[in-house]
């Protein structure tokens, strides 16, 4: 079996295991992460391995670098407090 075949099989196997537990957004993120890990032509490889449209794979990674946040970063439900009690 070729290296490409092994990669596709591996991606398909992981996707089949995870898919029942993922909502649509999480699914797209997992697919995009797989594609990013594969590098050049990763979207095509992941799409062929999973049967998902390439646009769906690409959409999962769109803007993820800028949307990832660390817990506690940004305004909370009450807005910015800057650590001062009673504001």
C-alpha cells in the first residue's frame, strides 16, 4: 500500500471514530486540523478520505488562528472589570 493510501486510511479511521461524538462545527474543526497537519493538498486528501466536500474542510479552518481564545481572555458577561471589585 502506498504512503498516500495509508494516510487516507488513517484519516478515515480517525474520522469514523470521532464523528458520532462531534457536532457540525467540531467536525469541521477536526477535518481542518487533519488537513493542516498534512500540509500541501491536505484539504483534498481529507475530503477524499472522509467523503466530505473540500469546501467543508476548508471552511473548518477559516479564521481559526484568530478565533482561538484562552479562557478568561476578553470581557465576561458583565463586561470589563480590570480586577477592581465593585465596578
